[in-house]
């Protein structure tokens, strides 16, 4: 019981983000993840192209 009471007290201290802040920061995270994925995809394509030229002699 003591644990549950202390947990409630700690959760009351949490500063929750506002809805606009939550949406803005979520959009920023989604954008950065998409950008990172696109960069990894492009670098992977470059390495694939280089490997084909080196190992297949094309």
C-alpha cells in the first residue's frame, strides 16, 4: 500500500506537456526518424552500387 501511495505522490509531481507541445514534439520525432531512415536507405543504395561495381565488374 505504501508503494502505491508513494507512486501517486510522485506522479502528482510530473509536469505533463500541453497538447500543442505534445503534437509539435511528436512531429519533430517522426520527421527526424523519417530523415534518418531515408539517409540510411540512400547510403545502403550507394554501398550496394559500389559493391556491384567492385565485385561483379560492372
